[in-house]
C-alpha cells in the first residue's frame, strides 16, 4: 500500500501537467523567464614588488570588478621590516629609481582631494589601508579600493601607476602622506 500512494501522486501530477500543456489560457502561454546576462569577468593584473636594491620581494595581484578593485599583496620573509606599513597608489608607473622610487610621483589624485582615509576632505584615490609585516618580514594582505584598474581615472592610464610601500604606517590624516616615511617597495602597474 505504501508503494501505491507515490504511484497515484505521480499519475495525478502527470495528468495535471498534460492539462496545463493542452489548455488555452495564461498557464499554457507563460513564457520562460529570460536568462540574466552573465557577469563580466573581472579585469586582472599581476605585478612584481621590488625593494630599494631592485630585488623582487613579492607580488601584487589585482582583480577589478564592477564595484571595487581588490588587490592581494604577498611579500616573502625578509621583504620588509616587521610592523605596519603605509601603501599607496602613485601616479606614474615607474620604479626605475630604486634608491627612493620618486619617479612614481605623488598619489593618484584626479580630483585633488586631501590625503587620508580618515580625513573629512579626503581620501585621495591613492589612499589605501596599511598592511602589517609579520616578525619575519612577510606580508599576506588583501585590500580594496574604488580606484579602477582601467577606464576613466584608471591605474593603467597612459603612464601607468605604481603601488608604493612605505617604511612606516600611514596615520590616514596628516598631509601629504600620513607620516608614512620613505618609499621602500614599488610595483609598476601598466
């Protein structure tokens, strides 16, 4: 008897399905819902982070989606002094002057905002959260930004941009770079 109930239920569902397919009216004329367009794949960029001797100390990986850019920073052991470090997007993709990385110019800042994530008149487009180097000098961090990789105001414009790693942490308020100090790491973004 327990086997006949599922069989009866299946027969009734089959009869209802046949009625719906043969009937005229709203049920028979309902079109399937249109499929949503697939989301565009994020744009990506991979780069190498170098120290003041021009030696590679790590990598950066950028994925840029519709609402935000997500960047992963991986610096190997011995790459940085332990502790907090300010990081910023700088306006020119040039890390060739390894002693100070000044060829990367100032922060990306198209609308001339003040520096600092905590500044009421900021932040500028180059401002990013600090990263922390472990006791062995390694960093594994992921940060996001509203600054796009490509397009209007993008990091990969005509002269590119650079990710700069500073010797000290950024206080996110003091002008012009939050007291972050010397430039000790650089990655070209082109």
